[in-house]
C-alpha cells in the first residue's frame, strides 16, 4: 500500500474585513515536494498543492477550515484530490500555530503524522504577517518501509488594515550673526560705526511616505520611506563687505542620500513621530575683502585679506533633530512649527512647514 503524505499549495488572497474587531478572511496554502523510497516498489516523487480558507480572530482564538488538495506521484503514476482540513490557534495577533492538518479521500480521513503534518505535539508556527511562510524540512522520515525526504511550505495570506500617509516637510534654519565694526573713511580718516550681518540659511525640502498597520485592534507604525531629501545653504551679508569666490557644504550629500531609504517612527493612529537621522550639514563660504583698505596700522592686514582671502563656516544642528521630536496630528492639511532666538548678536529662525495627506 502506498504511503500517503500530506502536502499543499499556492492560492489567491481573500479580501480582509473592515472593523476594529472584525474577523479576517485568510488563506492557508501548503505545497510539498518529497521523495519516498518504497521497499520492493521503487522511488516515488510526490508533490501536492492545498488551499484552505480560514477566518482569523482579531487577536487570540481558535482557527479551523476546510479546503481542497491535489496530489501527484510518479510511482504508478497517480493523481487524486479531495477535501483538506486544518486547525490551530492565533496567538497575540502575531502567529498562527497549526496543530492539525489532514486529507479526506473517498469519504475517509487519511491519517498522517508529523513532520508531514502539524500535530499538537509538533505544531507548525507561522508568523502572522501577510505572505509569511514556514518551511518544514525532513530526511528519511516516516515508516521504515517507505522513508521520505523533502519539504513542506506553509504560507498564510490575508490583509491587515493599513493607512498610507504622505508627509511633506519644506522649511529652513536661518542663522545670522550681527557685528559692529568701526568704519574708517580712506580719505578723511574719520571713524564711524558699521553694522555688519552675515550667515547662512539652510533650506530643506524633505518628504516621506508612511504606512500604519492595525495590530491587536490598535494602529501602529509599520514602515516609511524618504521620498524627497534636498538641502541648499544660502549665504547672505549686509552690507557686502566680502566678495564670495566659492562655497561648499560638508554633509549636504548625506542629506540628499536619504532619498529612497527607510525611516522609522511611532504612531498611535492619532499622531505621528518620524525618526529623521541627526545629520548636521556644515556650509563654508570662501571670499575676499571687497572694500577699500583705510590707511593706518590695519592697512597691511586688510591688504593681506584681499590678497589671500578668507572663509566662514557654520553648521545646522537644528532642522532634522527638531523634526524628530515634533508630534504630528494625523489629519490632512498644513502644520507649521516655528521657533527662533533673536538677540542683539544673533538671529536664529527655525521653520518646519509640514503638509500631511492621507493616500489610503
């Protein structure tokens, strides 16, 4: 008598039910490929496909279902099919634990044992994620008169409730320094006060697409990807005491490289926080003194500045760091955070000009 080994299949995804505590339609698919050596009869290469619809509870609970199977073998050859059944439990909305699976042929259930099928003593645990799989491999398993080697692949397909949000984040950090110099008239030698302001504005265009997922009846952050990452430092000065000859930015390439990368975050379904990396770009401007040097003890130093030039650097340690601390209400529309520290010596203006849109 030929040893019948359970196996199974690949199937279509059934639509999930909507609702915080609604059961979810799922499909268990099982495929198997094995080689069994029957003493006195020869080698049988057997494959099978199986499809069993299931109803998953919201968090915990029993699961059972009936579907169909088809099996083919080379020792004969032969082919047959019928009703397939499976049962088990869902634990903590995180795993499906199968403890039973059998086939029915011509009205009778064909008993088979682990590792060919899951049992209470030797269950098969599948992560409860859409498309998750569990592979069971075995060598020379089963009765001595017909040992089998091969694999059984279990797959669970279903849909979790999800939300997809687009988060756009343009904004800037403006850091301007205010100095007071003594201006000397090169003709008369008269001194007068000169207010001089200069610094950088770091302009950003950031964006991310975020997916939330419902687990255990509650929304949580699933994944996110950075869809836009641009930065442009702009130097300004008033009055124009220096002629700019060049500009560079250390770390700007790191900001640009964020596009297409994953971004973490947290959410409770009402608010969202994104874990932007703490990148602090540093901009440098190269320049030469553009004014006429006044006679006097500082003349040679001034001339040296004109000849050799100078540089000024500053970094932004605010924009992405602050963005990671901001709590965003999950609703369509704009949302602005603005902060600053104006003093007699420094102007600091920080702008995060969000726009949120639910895509799904």
